[in-house]
């Protein structure tokens, strides 16, 4: 049996790893380099060092990725560092990573509001069952705990920065999916984050080498342009470099992309895929001359600031790993048609300079030595109310086509670990045994 696996992000690489010794012929297609949203680019002037196009790190609870790193002989290069987070509001950065810092964060409201916010977040940290948070919005959750003012001061601007006009429709389960696992990445109350020395691209490359050693045909820079159904158990996959026939398809890209290239068009795939919207991301990476702050991550609460947050990468990974260079990610989550998605790096920097000077006093263009910009129209599904009922099943939308991806991660954060997990928990063997089976329930966290 020949199986085409479309997409070389961490989900596709994990699924290919599971299938590698199945006895079937597996062909992995990736339109660019491996890694998906975790892909990197070569760090200028340093052999064997990569930098992610979009910032990445690990939590202590990301056990699948840690296991992959160790199994591939990269464990000695996995570093763990404590990190500091902050919030920009009222003209300054407020430390925001410990209960005491929360109590001191005046933008949330008065002392009583801050206490109620701490108790509310404690509910997320201590509750393993997220179902109860799925049918209520974030606003409704905090209102039910008499913490509406704190919500307006903290979470409402953060949700607006992430989801724009849809912020009021985001379920409380979305916050649970970020707070609950993150609370398990702490040592003595301090957040500890992990990073692979040399970049996570090293992990992707090692996974590809292992796949090829096990007989998987890895075809990078092969964009799948059309999937032609020849029958219930037969497909012709057309790429930028030719066409091949397969018995099964495993699709790991956004569902709407499958709907556009499937021939003949299938009404169910088109209709259900159209119900899953995505948030875009625009990421400006700046190589700067000096350290800018003590914080790894600063989220913005000020509506006048032109970005959602900044990640000072070299406050997590020491600058010695980059030849002494210091690195800053400036991030925006946007609509896919937002004007920022068309700006050059020079124009983005010019746009952000006044806001950067507010976060980092003394910041100006003379501090920037290099700049890069990366964009994606599919940074994250828009996890609004009712999203759980729209999660694609692994099999069930189209006979012979299995679907894996970020939409199945909900309510967890769509990080590398949880994207790998959807490929680890689906029933691949049942799918290969019966291509016409359309009864498999959605891939969901128990």
C-alpha cells in the first residue's frame, strides 16, 4: 500500500515516524523545508545554527518533544532556563510570572481585583477537566467569579491582540489550555523553559534522517497542487514536480487547503473546512546591539502600541550561542488580509519604532543590525465558541483521507508537543486497514 503524507511539520514527521515500520510505502511531501511553523533559517555566519522563523520553546510538560530529542541523540543540547514574563501597561513593564507579581500588577485593578484574579487563575491551574470551561466565554468565566474588572484590565486586551474582533467569542477553555500545562513547567514557583541548542531545526532534520533510514521517501520542496480521486481506494497526487498514485492520503495542513485542491470537489469537505477560520501571524526578527530588558516575554496591554508582544530570545538562550548577537522577536497576530502582512521588514521596523521605544527606553533604529520578517496566514485556528464541535475527525470527512493538524489540538496550546500528540493518539492502523471507513470519531483530548 502506498501512503502520501502531506506536510512536513512536527505532526507530519510524527505520523511518518509511526508509519515508517508499518511495511507500507510512505512518501512525505513538504512544500518547503521541514518543520512547518517550527521551521528555522540558517543563522547568518554560524555553521549548524538555526533560528526559528516564529519563536519556539518547550515547557517541562512537553514530554513527547523531549523524548524525540533524547531518542535522536540530541539530549545533551537541550537546555533549561528560568524565564521572566512581563506586561506593558500604563507606560511601563510590570513583572508578571509569580503570584506576588500578579498582586503587584496595578493595571488589573485594585488589590481586591488582583486577589480575585489570582484565585480565578488558580481554578484553571488546579482543574484537570476542561469540559466545564468550554461552553462559556472568557468574559463569562471571570464574571461568574466577580472578577470582570480584572478581566477587562488583563485578558480582554490580550484576547483582542490574539483574535481581534472575535475576542468576545473565545471560550474559557482556551485560557485553561494555556494556564493548566504552563503551571506544570515551574520549579519552586519560577517558570522554566527549554530550548534545543542550535535551533529546533536540528530536531526536524534528525527526524527526517531517521525516516529516510527506515525507508520513508522524504520529498522536500514538493508542493502538492492537486489531489485527484481515482476511486474510494485510489488517488493521484500532483506536485510541482510530477504526479504519483497512492492508496491513502494523510493530510496535515489546514483543511481548507485540502478542500481547494481535491478533485472532484467534495461537498462535505468544502462545507466543514469552511467552518474553521485561522489567525495570521507577522513576526519581525531584530538582531540588536545590546540587551534590551530582563524579560524573555513581554505581552502588551496598551492599545496604542503597534504589536502584541516582544520575545527577547537571548534572555532565554544566552547570546554566546549566537556569536554574541542579541535577538528580539516582535509579534502580531492578525487577520490574514491585514496590511501588516504585506509590509517589508524596513517598513515594519519604521512602524514599530515608536512603540519599541516605549517598551525599551532609548531604542532606536541604530540598535538594529539585521532584520527579517516572516508571515503565515495559518498561525492558529480561531478557537471560538463551538469550535469543539467543528474539530475535524482523523477519518470521517472523506474516504481514504486522514486528517491531522492544529485544529485537533484544542483546547491545548498549538505548540510542537501537542501537535505531535494528535499524530500519536490517532488510530493509523485502522485507517490503513479500511480506507472507506468514515465512522472514526474526532481526535479529541479525553
